C-alpha cells in the first residue's frame, strides 16, 4: 500500500518551494534575533516559580518516560526557519527526558517519509502543509489523533476549530496545528496621500470596504509605464486554494459537500475567477508576466516584491510572509482585512501542523511534543516573531496591539481570524491545482474567459475528485 502511494505521488508531486502557493520566506537576521530573544525569555519563565517545571507532563500525554527518548522529526528547512526550530529549542530546553531532533530529507519530504515507512525507518513526527499530507493517510502511515485529543483537557479545547479543520479527513484528525496565517491587504499610505484618496482602513471603519471599492482604488492608483509603473493592486497567484480569498466572498466554492463534484462552474465562482484575471488582462492594475520580470530576480520574488519597492499600492498577502519586503519597506504602511463580497466576509488562511507516525515507538512522547507545539509557549514564540496569528481561543480573545508592529492592527487581524474558513483539501488536490493553474494563466493573459477555462477542465477535475 505504501509503495503504491509512493509511485502515484512521485509522479505528480513537485517540491513545496516550486508551488505557485509557496512563497520563499524568513531567512533574515532580524527575525532570528527576535526568535532567539523570545526563546530565552520563555526558558527563563519556565525556571521561575509558577513556570512550567521540567517534570510536568501535559494532560493526555501519558507518564513522562523514565529513560531518555529522542524523537525523529521529519521537516523541511524552510519550516525550521519559519519559527519551528525555536519551538523545538524551547521544548528541548525544558530538561525533560524527551528530545526532538529535526531531520531534513534529501528531496521531497512527502516522498522521503513514504520511502522511510516502506523501509521500516519511519520517523516519530512529520511536519506538513495541509495540501500535502494526503499520500501519508492513503498509505496508512499516520496515527489518527482523535483518541488522544479527547483525553486532553487543556490544549486541544483551546484551539480554534478552523485551525484544526485543515487536518480533518475520513472522520479523523491527522495533525495538530502549529501556525495560523490569513490573507489581509497591506497598503502604501504614501501613494494614497499622493492621489488624495481615502485609505482602505477608513473604508473598513465606515463599513464600505468591498471588492468594488478595492477595484476602483486599484484603477485610480495605477500610473506610469515600464520601470516607473505603479501597480494599483498586485495579484499574481494562480493556485486554486489561494484564490479562495476571492471565490468564497463572491459566493462561490470549490466542490459540493461530499467533495465529489466541482462547483467552480457556478456563476459566483466564475465571476470571482474572471475578476481576478481582469486585474491584469482588462484593467492593467496587476503586472503581466512581462512586467513581472522586473521583480523576478529579487529575493522572494512573490509576495511583496513590488510592494517593497514602492511600486504597489495594494497587495493581498498572508501575515506570515511580510518579512522579505513589507516589514522593511521604508514608507508609511497600513493594513485592512480582506473586503466583503455578496456572501459577506469569508477569509482564506492556512494552518501548518505536526503529525505522529503510526509506527512510532514513542507515541506518548510524540504526543507531548505535539501538544507543546500547539500550546501557549509555542504560540507566543511564533507571535513575537511575526510569523503567525493566534490559533488559541484564549489568545484571540485577549489579543492586543503589543503583539504587532505599530502599523499593523490587532483588531483587523482578529476580525479576519473570526471569519476564517478552512480550505477543504481533497486527496488529489495537488493534481487539481496544477490543472487549474495551467488553465487560469490563459485567462489572466486574456486568451480565454473564466467560463471557457472551467468548462474545459471540469470533467478532469470531477474525475480526480472521484479517484
């Protein structure tokens, strides 16, 4: 079963770093300094009276092991650099007999873990994006977590349901969340002042922040040409799950409730897809492929590359990808939640997480780490490093401005999290995503309409959903 899943997946999978949905992020000194300071502070707090003592075991984890245990943790370097290494360091610094050792695979992580499982060398833990773990479920190598989750009375009940929902499949939860990001809109205040326009945060406060206003502002803020062109609203992402930031509030969806038929051909979804493509093809407020070549050589040439150069007025970004360009941008900035559509405000986001492998001989210890990386200390590390929003109900309820940079808005982030909807990833999503990506590019280039594109690929999507 494992071998069959590996053969299928190797034929269709491409590394996360090559996915249209996958920005390259977080290799920079300032964040490392923030993370190191946070870990040191948390470790000191654990040593003080009232802090978490080394011998304390989280509820549901079972008895602390009497002999040292080293947990093998399969993870990619980009995730370690995104705060996870500091969480591991904080866990190891508690002084318990449990130690976590990251293992960075040679090649694709998903395929490597399948190979290890086939060879009887399964790691104890693995870390993935929710679009990527399905081959492991298909191969039967993951441990379902429902029984363990029901035993825990402290961490699990405090996790936001949407953060857990990314990992729900076949009536079971397969991972514990570690990070939560959502789409927001970040804007260049200087450009709004130059044009004498009301900023998006004011539209939001007046209850009038809609996609119609977003488009109108984008058109007004676009000016110039060539290397001097200012883009009103950069939006170049072709991945189907990322485009849910438009599809959902327009009233559309991906598939029916059973996940067996696509509903992308319904008028609301078609309108949302065409709206996104028209930002480039019709209105010219977002760069064409040729125009984007000006930014292609930049570090992390996806989220924020034009924004950081002062050549983008409005950009939709997840809050965990601000480091390369948005945070260091030298001009005044602001942020606002995603606009409301006819279906209201529905926010697309992402929670990454950790799995326990079924063949692990250290399940209790692995569960203890899973609880830790979903708990308060881990959440605080990620928040202070600006790579996550709260994934715990209690933190969201008490969230204040001190957690964020001066130009960020805690109230707007909280508004977005409250309207988060988990993406309904299906087993063959990677294949569907590639199919959609190739078709959408033609729509963005003005070569066909969204309705034509969806009509062409709908039979193939439905076949993949049933497969």
